[in-house]
C-alpha cells in the first residue's frame, strides 16, 4: 500500500473536473481496490493563471512537455477532446512509456489503429471506455466479458441530444426546430448542433463499437450516416399509429455472406424492442452474440460524473497492470480484415411517405412502381391531405435491398401523379 501511482491530466473541463472529484471522494475505496494510491500530479490547462477551485492543491501547467518529461507520471489521462493536439500528445506519451486513458471518441474512431500499435510497441496500455456511452460500461464488456462470442450485431442509442429531441417530438408533438431550440436552451445541444443532429457523433461511436464487436478495423469513412433533420411530427405520428417509435441508431451487423455493415440513421423501431423505451438524454447499447444471445447496456451517456466513472475505472485497470508489470491483457487484433458491405447491398424494411394526386388509379400506379423496382409491400395507408386535390400514401415494405429502394425513389420522382417524396425511413424489424 506504500506505492503511489501518479497521473498527468490533460484538460480540466467537465469530465476532467469529474475525474478529480471522483478520485478525491472515493480515494479510500480506490486505493483498497488497486493496492496503491492514485494521485494527480500535474494538470495541463490553457491558462495556468485562471482560478480553478476544483484543482486546488494540484500542480498546473500550460506546457505538455512538463508532463511528458516527468518520470514520476506513469499514466496520462487525455480529456481535452478534439483531434489535435490530443492525438499527438497521446502518441508522445506512449512513446515515453506512459499508459494512456482517454474519453476521446474522435481520436479513437479515426486513429484507433495507430493508438493500438503504439501501445503494443512500447508495452503500455491504451484504454478508452468513456469514448462511447459516457458512464455505460460497453467497451470493456466487448473486449473481455463477451469475447467468447461471435458477435453478430451491435445497435445503440449513443447520442443523448438527438434522443432527447426525438423523445420530445414524440411526447409533445412539437416540430424539429422547436425541440432543437429547447435542447440548446437546456444545454443538451451546442450552438452549432450539426455533429449531433447530422449523425456524425454517433458515426464515430458506431465505428468504435463495430471495430471491437467484430474484431476488424472499421474506418469512419466506412460508416453510412443520416441525421434527424428530415424527421417531422407527421413521421413520428405515423410511427406511433403503426406500432413503432423513431430513434436515431448506430447499427453494426456482421454477415458472413455480405460482410460488416455499419451505419447511423433514423429508424422505425418496434415498441417491443428493448431500445424503444430508452428516452431523454439516456443511452443504451444492444448486442447479439451466438453464445449470450441478446443483452443491453443502459445508462447516462454523458455528464461530468458518469463519464468520469468510466475514465477512473480505466485508470484503475491501468494501475493494476502497472503493479503486475504487465500491459494489454486483452489484445485487440484487427489483422483479420473483414469486407465492408456497401450500403446498396444492405437490407431492411422501409417506411415510404408520398404526397400524390387524389384521383382514381393512383394507388395502383404506386403499387406498380414499387413492383417494377422489386419492392414488395407489407402494408399501405392512404389518407386525405389538407391540401385540396392531394392525398398522402404511407407504405411499409417487406425486407429489401437498399439499391431497390433507391430504384423505386428514382421512379417515383419521374411519376406524374407523385407530387413529393416526403420521407423514406428504415424499419428495424427482425
């Protein structure tokens, strides 16, 4: 118990402050679990002269070199965010024999392979539990607890902002613009919300989850992305009537025939699905393996203390490895590169909503157009529109290749009786 393991902390914002708080409040329990005391020696900040009550009695610096050259610091905890200079700092830390813990989804998604290789080369740990799901343990289960499985599916609500917005649209009937403004006022959405609402944040997390679940490298550019900006209150209402809820999902599927399929987009999700009841800013990740069957991990996807919980858990894991004079007990091996399934070859059911002329024969023309694209229909609803002379047709298709839906979309654009293709959304059915 006399040994002390010292940390260098990069960043003292929301998560960094949470890490300081967790280590201070739970120091006795953590020391007992590790078998050594963990202490933060130096914190990298932008302005060392700024008063930071949460860093009281801690050494601060504006120069990363102070941490890099300090032989007493064994673990570097990167909580700055962004790609640069976070990537470079982490690589340099590992080159200097220091293990790295991070919550940085951007770096892990785009430069994960580089990080794994550097950690292996220099005999240190690189852990990133908090990069997906905030306080939800999912990275460690995929790397350890579920490794006996051949994972075939990982699917999750991994962005709290969009889940909050879709929940509010469903509960209140408010439109997209209104709930976005509300999310910004509550601090759930940034002033520029594009990373969230365009699906980019979820895409980074999807790449990380699929890489670990399927033991292959998934590049961020391989992830197909659609956001929620096109979702309307009408779509939400139709989903409810048909027995679904609308969610933005990060989806990864591993098919031995077609390869690995990774995408982010809105879906009509059956109300009976475990993910359907995950509302507000909460996150959840659903997995399927050939041994475990189905499992789901649920909890707060962001926030100072929940995310700090995951970061400190990684720090404890690294500290135990240091005491045992080992590293990387669970190695990641992505040398068995699997093929990526093109988006055109992916399969799903679809919700298609069309504004059409309200006259005899239109429904038959729509059905014929679907048939000419080899798309079979599960159900069709025709409703009167408030615009005189028009009606709305809502169709749910059977499972079909995405290429066939694209073909049908092209044909509808050329069909005189179709005034507007109002939306096309995937339906996540078994």
